[in-house]
C-alpha cells in the first residue's frame, strides 16, 4: 500500500514544486516511511575516466570536477592492491587542490586501473558520494 504525505494512495505522485514529500509503503510484513527532498539547483560531480600525467600541461592531475558542490570532505584513490595512493581532505577543487599527480611514495605509478572515492557536500547541505574506476595512461 502507498500513502503519500498529501494523503494520496496512488503508486506515483506528480511533483508540483520544491519541498519534502513523504511516502509510506506497507504490506503484511510492516511499513517503511521515507522522505524525498525536491529542490532547484545543480549539484553535480564529474570524475574523469582517465588521465595522463606526462607533464604536457594537459590532464596532468586527477581530481573531480564539480558544480554546485560546497566542499569535498574526502577524495581518495586506491591501486589494484587496495592501497590508498592519494588522499585529500576538506578541499575545494580548482582552488586549493592540486589533485593526484600519478605518484605514490615518490614513485610514478604504472599505466592501469585505479579506484576513487569522493565524499562531498552539496551547496544545499546534502551529501554527495561517488566511487568508481579510472585509468592512468603513461
């Protein structure tokens, strides 16, 4: 059974504006309620799929590209062995962050796949979390 915050029992609710919409789902096992926040604005996080740290001044560091992100609390990169090869805490991309240069413990990392984790805060205070993989190309 569906029960929306406006009393509707339809399976879908037309959204007419910004705000918080609540939905309670129930069946013979119990009920669960959750809120859905709808807002105007842009909160985007783009993480490139590859980078080339070859000192040609093009794509030499790896970092997320943001729009509408207030801050990034953590940006970590891991190699295939699960070692954290880069970590940056509490920074704003493009301002005080240099990004990862492709080195770990003073050694250039080989061409290959790496994993990233990004945890940030959107301008309206919502958390933004992303993870995935990318390729370092030498």
